[in-house]
C-alpha cells in the first residue's frame, strides 16, 4: 500500500513538472501530459483527465505572480480589454464542444502525436516565412493591433483545444502573423492564458462528477498544483529571455522528434 502511495506521488510530481515546463512553451502541455500518462501506465480516468486540466491553474498562478505589478497593481484597462476580446472565441467553442473535447480528444495519443508532428512542421515553415518577411528578424516594424486583430488571435487559440497543438504555439504565432513582436506576442500569450485556463478548469469542475474528489485526490491535486507553479515560474523567466535572441525552429524540430519517439513508445510502431 505504501509503495503504491509513493508511486502515485512520484507520478504526480512527474506530471506536474511536465505541465509547468510545457504550458508556456509552444510544444503542448496537454499533449505531453497525455503521452506521459500513457508512458507511466496511468489510466485515463475522469479524475486524471480533470487533474491534467486543473493543475494548469498552478502554471497560470506563476504568470500572475511574475506580472503582478503590470496586471494588478498598475491595472491597465486597455490591456485587460484586449485579453478579454481574445478570450471570447474560447468561451464559445469551449462551451459548445466541451463534451467532444473531453470525451474523444483528451487522452487520445494518436491525436496528440499527429498534432505535435504537424505543428512542428508548420512552426519551422512559419519561421522561414517570418525571417524572409522581416530581414532584421528580431525587429519587425511596429504595428498597433486593433480589437479585431486580438479577436483573430482568440480564434487562433481555439485550435489549441485539439490536444498536441499547443495554446502557446497558436497564440504566439497568431500574434506574430498579425504584426506583433516576438516578445510582445509571447507575453500576450501568457496573459491570455489566465482567463482561458481558469475558465477551462472551472468548467471542468462544474461538469465533473463530485464523487471522484476523495481526500487522496485532493492531496494529489495540491501536489500537482504546487509542482506546476514552481516549474512554470522558472519556464516563463527562461522563455522571456530566450525569445529576445532566438526563434522557435528548435521547438519545431523538438516537436517532430518527440512525436516520433512517442509514436514508437506509446503506439509500439
């Protein structure tokens, strides 16, 4: 019994670290959680599916802590208006397709592997296009985005409801495609995660059978929350420095490689 309990804690820590590292990188946190759950032989029960969604709140808290002054103390109505506008498409599609997403897509390794692979190829091709369009690469011309542009970024985010696509990937590249600088697009992706993941976790709590919430499960969730918070905090700090001098080609290559590795390990191809 003790060995089983320790294994559950180890599995929880692994998944929370995976979540914290991958939530804000353009490599799909949900996809990695599903694949690592399969590798760890964790059955995709209702609780595990909810766990993989709710521990994202720990990662979101890291954004609030790091940008507390910008988001809360120096409250910027215009910034929050942009965030809410970009959030609208996710509200609509999330409510309409919740059962489909959780019932058929969450936990589906094949969907994740294909999404990681396809996203990796698109990422590399996009960077080639972006580099040709902006010869100075890190200094594209400044463009003031309109409310309509932020709504379009929100529609880009909708594609990340497919496990393996990556919310960070769709929102960062959507912002860059519309004219945002890489660093600005990355930070806006962080901010947009706050209402998006909070709403996703709240919706899941409201629609999930309360019988799955035992004392042990609450402990597991608490450990997962703290683990994802700490690792996400460190990842955000890293990514903000990274995007100032690097593109995302290496992440695209990583997605392709990891999709092949997971296909071999999980699908036994």
